[in-house]
């Protein structure tokens, strides 16, 4: 998985167990060299967790769990939101902080792509990272568009890693496409990063598809 000179456009930085200290991601049209083992798995069904904890729907509820595991994330009913920011700012603006939130703007043609590749770069500290996994959930308003689940596997200590994975998009109706174009930044995503099934980082993004208009 080691490499160099990755193409990266959106920063996402955090520290966590196993020495994972930084990450970058760039979405682009899918091309050759995609790692087959990193293809997104089929959307997972929403099974109730064995511990009986209800599905979190806000950032505060999610963080209130003692340990956040992948099954908690897969049972989210909608994109997580920061209630305090919504209350203070009326829900219109988002606190954009480095490594925490990314805002994308694409042209309408992006919504008609079937596959898009993403190059991810991250560095590892002085401890190995085992079972590195990312779960990413995309929503338009309250509707889940697609769940993506990528397994990066084992990463050696003190390494700089570059991986390419592929997003296979759902086919959207013309009505949904029109609404997504007419309502910029109401399409959102949560990206959850796990090491050994423990959450180490949670990033958010929102999207507009009115570029060039």
C-alpha cells in the first residue's frame, strides 16, 4: 500500500490509536489501477446491535456512546448534525474547520457518472495500524443515497500510504437529480474511520452540483 506523490485535494487530519496522523482525499473520474479489493461492498442491512443501543442521529448522541463500533454507524438513520451549531446559526451555515469538514462543488454532469475513483493518502506513526476501515454514508436531505465500506487492511509503522478506491454510484431519478442541483449543499456525507473496530476519526462533507451555472 506504500506509495508517493498522491493527488490529493481535500484535507482530513486527525490523530488516533495506532499512530494514524493524517489523511487526504481526492475524488476523480475512475480510471485504471483501481485496487479491486478496495471496491465498495454492497450496502449493509440495518440490523439491530446486540447491545440494544438505539441508532444515533446527531453528533452528540453518537459521541455519547462509550465505544462507537461499525454497527452503530451502519444503523444511523440520517446524516449526523451538530445541534449546537444548528441552534446558534439557524442551521444555515457550517463551522468549517481543517480536517473536520470539506465542501465540494461539482457540475451537474457529476450526478450522471456511474463510477468515481478516490485517491487517499495518509501517514502512520511509530505503531502499526491494524484493520483500517472507512465507512462513508451519503444522504440527500433525510434520504440515504448509498453506503460505502472500504477496508484498507494493515499499515506498517512510519509509512506514507496511498490507496485508490472506487465509488459505484446508485442510479438517480431525474427528479432527484434536479432537486440535488437546485438545492446546493443539502447533499451530505459522514466518513467514519476505524482501527480494530474502534472509531478514531469522523469527518463530514457537503456537496453542490451547480458548478458552472
